[in-house]
C-alpha cells in the first residue's frame, strides 16, 4: 500500500494513533491517511506479543513506536511524558475496545459487574484519560477522535454490553468537545460500518452483520479502514476547523435505514 504524500495539508502536525494491532486495524487506516497528508505519526503497541505485528507497519510510515496497555498503571502517563519532551501534539486517535469474551457474548443481562467495568475502562474512560493528558500538548489547538459503532444508538443483535459502553463513549466525546472547545481542540466520535477487524471477530454472527450491511447500505458496499482514515484526516485538517462534537458515520449510509 502506497504511503506517498499526495497533498501535505497536515505537514508539521503530529498524530498519536492508539489501537493498531495489525494491517486490518481501523487505527492503521488513520495512521496511513495522516502520513499521506504529511503528518508525523506516533503509534503504540499493546505488548510484546503484538510488537512483531505493529513494528513493520511503524517502519513503513517512519512512525515512532511506544508501548501502551491502558490497564497497566503508569503506561499511559509514560507515553505522554515522552511526547511532551518531544514537543507539540496535534491529533489523537483512540481506537481501542475490549470486553471479556464471556461477558461480551453472554448478553447484557448476564454481563458481570467486573466485565462491565473492564469494558467501560478500556473502551471509554481511557479516552477521557488520554484527552486530559493530550490537551496540554495541543498548545495551538488540535483534534481528538474515538471509534464508536451504530450499536451505541440502536440495538444491534450480539453487540450486547458494547452498546451501552459505546453510547457512553459518544457522550464523552460531546462533553469533551464542550470542555475543550475554548482551547481550540475539537472532538469527534467516528462510527464506521461493520469492518473485518480483529476486535470485530469477537462478536457472534459477525459475518451475517457484514453481509446485511452490504445489502442494506444505500451505497451497497462495505467501507474499509482507508475510508475511516480519510474521514479523520479531513476532520483534523483546517477544512473542518468549525466542526466538533459530532458522531460521524462512515458506513455507506447504513445508519439512515430503518
């Protein structure tokens, strides 16, 4: 996949992209889009097991690579301490989500308190923590993005506990947009259509969800990680400097269908 800069509107900007697991990750689509438009990119990897999958991607776009497991005390702060020493941050992408498999697949009624709190911490509250650490580094303004899904607003069978969690994430984006607006920092929730990612593989009957999306979406095709990345790149650019607090659907229009 080419990473040639096509129009360097993000030249001089630095983006932190959290959530790249492999070349199919939504976060990787974002990293590619930012780099193509001239931004410097910093990626994170979850652990040593993930490193062999992420390191070649970082090398491909000449990205700095830092370890980050948001459940481990001090790791998130260490990432932003490193970035602070190096200078300003302009773009933040939060593209991580997790729920224990047994809690995710059992249905909301059967979700344990421990599983619910784990899902909320990793998939939602970690974005608030990142925003708090990132905001002081966005000295001349910036943009923040968190990845949601249509199951936050409508019931999607088998999405289960992640529906309420993503609904909370979208609400956090709106409140952060309000609080950070005076600092010229814009915040959006991005809601892609169904994508074949590692995270999605944990959902029951996900293949059915994919085929249904193709049939029902007005554009009649699935979106891909580059579609999502290009949307974030646009929203991070000066062309979108008056936009904030939105949930932006990148789903071929699927969300408008009853």
